[in-house]
C-alpha cells in the first residue's frame, strides 16, 4: 500500500526559533526515505485550519512579542485544532508553541497571554533563564509504545531518553491529571522544580526541547510518524532505516550533557 501524510507547520513565519524547522525536515525526510508521500502546508495569521485535513501538526517556539500576535489568532483556530487532536491527529509543540496550547502564559511584567487549553497547564514568566542541554527520561507508558514502534533492535538501551536544548524563562506547571512527557535527568524542564518536562494529551506532545528535537531523537520522530499514519491507515509497521549517524549524534549530545556539572 502507498502511504501519504499531510503535515501542517503552524505559524512558521513567527514561531521558528533555535532551529525548530529541523523537526519538519526530519519528518519529511524520514517519510521520503520510506516512500511515504508528504504534503507540507503552512498555516499562519488569518489562515483557516481544517481539522479533517492534516495528520500531523508542528508548532515551534517564539519570543513574547510573537506569542502575543499568534496567541490572538490562535483563539480563532482553537476549536478546530482541538477537534483535530480529538480525532487522532498528532501534534508536536516546542517552547512558545507549547505555552500557547496551555491555559495561559503570564509574562514577567504581568501580561496575560490566553492559551487554548489543549494542555491543562499554565506558564509563569520568571527571572530565571533556563538555558542548557536538557536530558529527559521518557515516561514509562510512552517508552513502552516507542519500543513497540521503532523499527530497529539497535541501541534499544537508548530509547528511554530524549536529548535537546532548552532556552526559556517561563516556568510551566502541569495541573492534576496531565501526564508529563518525561522526567528530567539533567537540566530544568518544565520549571526547574518538580523534575517534569513537557506534557502529553492523546497524540499531542509539548516540551521545551529545541535543538532540533527530532534529528537527535529518531525513535521519537518515528513514533510521531507512526501515530500520524495510524489515523489514516490503522497500524503501520515502518521500514527500518540506517540510523547509525543519528544515534552517534544522540549519544554524543547525551555524553556532553552528562559530563557537565
């Protein structure tokens, strides 16, 4: 069977800091290498969002000014984006995008940026700049799914980790019942206090892992691709790829992170 995926990049002109676009490149290339056709659409301010159209959404990071602009427009798309997630679309949101999908973001000067409440969480601006490599142990439920999906027996011992780079001063707090993406091994994560990083709701994943996330964490990239394919085709077994170079990058980033005090 020939497979195809529709990918939506949300606000790429305003929310694309710290190499976040690399996540889109990774999704597209890993699909192409397997013969999976991809169609990439950009949706920004003033554009309509069709909840039936896209299989996977990506939402990158941005500064407070950009977040205020995007936040106002996102309210108009909130119903349709939330409907897409309820109908099994997949989403990855990084930093500012992650914050705008929460209930609200209160900046350090007290400005309230309303979110859409996809994630039952909120973010408070702080004077602490959390800027460093971030190493996360994936939550056990997600880890179990990834080990079933990632099509390789090589480097299984590394599938428990995600590695990236965080740069944020907002502190995110998850409300009761919302699962984190994982537990912080090194770095700050959501807030630098409770050892949580990111959030998971259905097939929507938010986190602070820039860097980009997916090129260094191919097991998570393939997980997102598989979840997106499932929406359209049911369970799909991905063709294994030669990921030796990617695993070298993953291990090197982890090694540098662990070696720092």
